[in-house]
C-alpha cells in the first residue's frame, strides 16, 4: 500500500469550507481504483493558520499515480487550496503497516516468517 501525505495551512475562518471540500473529495475518491482510505488530521490551531494533514491510502503506487493523472485530483486540490495559505507540501510514502478495522488487507505474494509476525 502507498499513502499520499498532504499538509495544508488553512485560514481559520475558512475551516468549514475546507471540511466541505474534503467531504466532496471523499465521495469521488471512493470511486477510484485502489482507494483504501482518506483521513484529515487537525494540528493545534495557531493565530494565522490551522495545520491540516490529509492522508490518502492506495493499494499500490500505480493506483496513487493514476489518481494524480486524473483531472479530478487537481480540481479537488484547487478547491481545498482556496481555503489555505500557500501551496501544500505533498509527498508519497510506502505504508509499512495498517489496520482499517475490518477491511481485508491487500496481500502481496511474499509469505511472512514467524519472526516477522511476532510483536
């Protein structure tokens, strides 16, 4: 699995607009191949902006990259940026471990050894 992490600096007065744009993005993201989850995390509010980190989870790097080629991605980004200051920091990372509470995990072809499954 792969994740896209995006960090926004949202203008406090526009937080409700940001949340509405996020909710609109969720319904469209669910229609995309390889979509697993979309999470928004709010950091401590400051005087000038509210830090929001958005994490989207995808089955594969190819699924994540395909969404980046989709016009919708840029449309959703523009809507969210209308509530933000500056350009967001965007990065992709491999997900090493995840539990989505009941959704079956994507399997890879490799079997885990007994040592890898011990906590």
